[in-house]
């Protein structure tokens, strides 16, 4: 199974958050099963981490055998757009003024849905409602 990784998973490792120990185990298992991947949006978010430089990010991804899909095809953009639009409609109908989530979350979900078998994330609730068929770790 190919596993897409959300930014928060790698960030937890780099920040040595309490979840880091369980993340290491999950990443190791997922890497052995078929491979690990991040979409270009996750790569861009990783560059904003306080400890990150471009070299640091590249070396981490290379050493952990995480591939980067920099090119998202039309199907991913369409899936992300549909899911983001549905989310924005729900927010408006509930009386909220604007979406709280960012489009990048929907790109990560769309990429994982169409280009991987599952998504490893520390924010399960972020994806459960908008990507109900996406398998989450």
C-alpha cells in the first residue's frame, strides 16, 4: 500500500512532539509495505517549518525514502476543488462567514485519494468528513 503523508506527521517528528514515537513506528511500517509519498503542497508546507531549510527537507525526504509528487494532475485538482466547494457550502449554510480550512488540506486529501492507498495524518477529523472513502492511518 502506498501511503501519502500529511505535513503534520513530519512536523511532529521534527518538533519532537509527543506523537513522534508512534509516528516513527507507523512510517516504518508504511514504508516497508509499498512506499511513502507527499504531494508538492506538503513539500511547500515543510519548507515553512522553523527547523527547515530546503537542504534539510531534501535530505530528510531522501534519507527516509519519501517520494514527492510535484505535479498534480487534473483529476487531483478537480477532486480537491469539488471537496473544498462542498465544505465551503456547508460552512455558509451553517451561518459561518468563511471557510476555516485551507485549500491545501483538500489538495493533500485529493492527492491521497487518487495517488495513494491511504493517508497518514495526525488530524484524522480534518479528512473524515470531506474524504469519507479515504483510508486513514
